[in-house]
C-alpha cells in the first residue's frame, strides 16, 4: 500500500481551496496510508493562518508520527523512511524532494491533486 506524507500546506489545502484530500488521494493512488510529521502540529499551533486549528484537527484524522527532525526536514525524514509520496506546494521543498528523488503530489489547476513528473 502506498504511503503519503502531508506537508503543512497540504493540511491547510482542504480549508483554503475546498479540496477533499482523501478523495483526491484515493483517485491518484487508491488505498493509501497517510502520515503527518508530529512537528507540523506545533508549526500549525504557532501559525497565524485562520485555518490552522481546523488543519490540526485534520492532521489527527491521519497517523501523526514523531520525527527527530523538524519542519521540512521532518517531512523528508518520513518520506525517506517509508519510501512515500509527499503532498506539498512548497516550492523550496519540492526542489529538495526532486533532488532526493522523492515522489511529489502537487495541487494543480486550482481544483485537484496531480503527480509531479
């Protein structure tokens, strides 16, 4: 079963763009396990984004996993450990993921998720 790691902006996406994250992931990958790096919860708690509280609630809908690293490095750590896809629109993180040959899923066309090739 494919594993997917969510970045902070992926957790905010359903509230900012009315995207059904579960349905989009199912359409791309079928059944999959979704992981959220634990440090992202603290990042969302400190965020001034008006959807941060809702994103925290969404994060606990998935499996929250403690990591040694924080921030983007926590996302990378989990992705490497589980040979996982990463859902993000963070340009800097995408470049790092590409260099490490980690599979990326992006928000495309303002309405859906798609694979980065």
